[in-house]
C-alpha cells in the first residue's frame, strides 16, 4: 500500500524557479492567507527553510482584514516562518476602482517590506486559472495587446523583482492538496461576489470553457504568450520610431510614419511617461488631428486618459 503524502503541486515549479535564481538569496512570498499563497509558501519553506519570508498586506478594505492578518501571522508563527506585515490605506483616484487602488498600494507595501528584509524577489501565487481569467477579463473589456498579454511571469515594480513561479499550476489541484493534507487557508468571501466581473468569469464562463475545451488553460495561456511576444516587438518598433521622431514627438516627423506606427508610438510614449492609455476613440481623434495639422495655426488639445495631449509649436506635449 502506498502511504506517501500527496505532493504539493507548487513544489516542482518552485524547485525549477529556485534552480534559475541566485543562490543564497532570501525570497519573499506575498502571503494573503488564501489557498494559493498558502501552498506557495509551504513549497518555498520546504525548498529553502530559513530563507523564506512571508509578507502580508492588511488593506483594511473589509471588516475581516484584521482576521486575515491574524490568521496569516499565526500560520507562520506556528510553523517557524518569518512573517512581516504592513497596512495599506489606498485612496482610489477618479476613474480607478478600489480594487485597483488596493493592488497598486499592495505592490508598494510588498516592495518596501521585501527591501527592508533584504529579499531579492517577491513571489506572487497567481496560477493557471488566474491567468485564464485575466485574459478573458481583458477580452471582455475590448483590451488591446498589452491587456491580452495577461500576467508576465516576472516584472519589476518600485525597485523590486516580482515573480509568479506557479503561473502554470492548476488552481483546483492546489485547493485539493490543501484540503487533503488538512492545512488551513482563508476563503475570501469577496471571491464569490458576482458583482465583480472576474468572479462572473470564474463562476459562469470558466465551467463552460472547461467542459467544451478541456485544454483551455494551456491554449489560452499560449494565446497570452503570443500577445506578450507581439507586444514586445511593438515596443521595440515604438522605441526606434521615438528616437527618429524625437521626444517630445515632432509633429512633422510623426506624420511621415504610417498611422499604425503613429498610434503605436503615441501609446508607447504615453505609457512610458505617464502610465496613460488612450481609449480607441481618443486615439482615433488624436490621429485625425495630427493628419489635419498642416498649418501653423492648427490648434490641438485633446482629452487622453487622465490628461490632455496638446500642440506646443512643432511638438506634442502631454499634460497629466
Ligand atoms: N493581502 C495580501 N497580502 C500579501 N499578498 C497578497 C495579498 N493579497 C494578495 N496577495 C498576493 O497577490 C496574489 C494575487 O492576489 P489575489 O487577490 O488574486 O489572491 P487571493 O485570492 O487573495 O489569495 P491567494 O492567491 O493566496 O488564494 C496572491 O496570490 C498573493 O500572492
């Protein structure tokens, strides 16, 4: 009879991730106390005990936030894992959802905590289903390539490296494993609130995809990778065009490019400088104005994202 304990589905991807990481470096796990970050933390702790730090951000967004933090702290203390937490109070800007503001504040807190602990990287526990949801969410919003590229496995924010070692792991397998071995985790009640689009995708769309296309996780993830690769190429083209057109962009030089390259350059310029992404209608209006800008007196002032693009002599400027 085989009595071996079932393996943590995060163990193999964590081992592979560590094999490519700098030896001796401390790693941080962003630990919400939910199923996924619990399994990731256990895998990281098993792979390199004493080298892993759990970081928790208390958003104070819901009444249970303090209970979540207490659970996370207790979980770590009883298993001899280092635990640090911080409070994030995120005021959301006009047009920004409280969840987006919370995510923004969370990255800032996680970076600060990880830097203070001398960690080389912060690991997030998003898995294959999260990636599929992100892609479907982007499609449902009519997103362009940057949105369809979904979540990268690695990125940098606030001077800290972030990684998603379990991006290809099946979410259901993680939960089943935790239940199987009796490890506790938090079930955030907002995850079932179908007022949130992501939850409607999770509870209504994904079961249908799963039934009709059993390999949906792999195929949709492949689409996201194709989109990410194409976006990197577009960024390269935009960077080269920006060198030729100048910064800020010279209108006369911009007009020498095809409209597609003009749009690509403008999106790149606005994203890099101000994290601003124009809507389709705003970009169409801007391109029309650039095409019509053939006289000295032609005035341009157009609302774009959270600011205005305007003509200033020979160049375009952005006023946030
Ligand atoms: N309050 C938090 N403190 C620290 N890390 C967090 C927190 N909330 C989320 N994270 C990290 O960000 C990742 C993505 O967040 P998301 O909201 O999708 O996860 P979750 O459902 O709250 O938790 P889990 O992924 O652990 O089940 C989590 O996997 C976790 O690594």
